[in-house]
C-alpha cells in the first residue's frame, strides 16, 4: 500500500517561465540513496535511447516526443515535464522537485534533489542540471547530466519515470545538436506525467454492510487496475486490494467490501501507482449504522454497461 506524507503547500503551475538561479555544487558521481517509498523497481536504459512505450519493463513510460523535431535556425522544442496539479500540493521531495522543474526553477530543484537529509535518486539532480545547461548557459553541467543519464537506475513510479524521461530528452537533443537553442513545449498530461489518479467516487458513501457497486472516475487508469480500498482500525491501515478492468482509462466499477469490525467510517480509495498515497484522492464514507438507509445507493445512469470484472477476491491486508 502506498503512503503519502503531508506537509506545507507546494506551488504548482504549468506555466513554463524561466526562474533559474545559478548552481555551484561540484559535479561528482553521487551514491544512490535508498528509495524512501516502496515501489517495484525497473531498470532504465542509457539516455541516448528513446524511452520505450507502454508495457516496457525499462521505464513503463510513454513519451511521445522523446526526440522532438527541431525547427530551422538551430532552434528546437523540448516537451517539458508537468506538475501533478495537486490542489494545495504535497510536501514530499519528489513531488516538490517535479513542481519546481515544471515551472523552470531548476536551481531550486537541484537543491531539493541534493538535500543532505533526504537526497533523491541521481536522475532528479541530473534533470535539473540538464535544465540549467540548456536554459541558463551552464554548459559545464552537460557532462554530468550525460553521465547520470547513462546509469542503470531503478524507477519506482510515474514521478521517477517522468523525471528520467525529461533528462533523456535533454541529453539526447544535446548529443545530436550541441549548439541548438531549446524552447519548452507544453507536454501532454498522459505522456509527460502518466500518474494514475482517482478524482471522483459515485456514490461517495453507502451502508456499512457493503455489497453494492462503486464507480471510480479518474485519469490514466491502466486497463487492469488495482484499487486499494483501505480502512483504518485504531489508526492502523487495513488494505483491501481489488483488481478490476478499467474503461477508457478513466472509469472502473467494483463491489464495496463491508466495513471491518472496529474500522473508521472513512476509507481511502487509491489506484496502484498513485505516488502520494491518500493525498489528493477522494474518500469513501460508510454511513452511520444507526441512521444508514437499508437500500444500497445507485451508481448512476451513466455507469459502464458491463458489470464490474473483479479479477481477484479482495482480502484485507495490513499495509506496511
């Protein structure tokens, strides 16, 4: 089960303005920190290769413009990274670094990546260094960015994949056109930051006995998605993973499990792959058993025509 950590709000924007300060950190090989979030690690190829498409075991990322078409006059566009767009932000270092990169504050992103107490994987620092080299005249950083991009490093989630893909795009363009003048191009959400996310639940509440349908509406849901239906007993999570088919990468329907004995009424509903855990994801609420209606709520008239396809029976597990 994924967990998120709350904290001060992080300003997130998609306007790609240059707001870059100089960076004087020495460019040395960094030892890789241990991942602070549990993820299934994959191995990335050297940056000179185009990031693979969906289903790849290398990055799991679909970057439609890994090598952008370059315009005449030795000027070119590079598809830029996007922020998560989380209302209020989420103060985990990875999300903070992505938000800073998204708005072009690459010197600040390097500071976050190199934080002595919680350093990020080296490709976060490499992407920020490549950004400074491309847009702030720091040509001395290209060699470091290329060295980082050539390493075989684990990618844990969509944030890691998006940052590594940005580093790959910048390095690849520089290798082919060392004197090109780059401009940022707004990226497509599902390509530059393909994070699965649930935005809405229909219904948002229901009787505690369960047994009725719940539709989740979101973005970037994989064809087969694991929905974590997490209840809490004495503040300890009891995760019920439910595997279903999604429709159009935006909807999925499953049967609501019953409320566990002693569990709180609020339930976190999180798709596998969302990197911020319960942050910026909707909650399902069991009705008060003393006042709950006996009839289960209806999903809606526009629910998928087919019945929900549950691939594995939900079994409560203790989250790590």
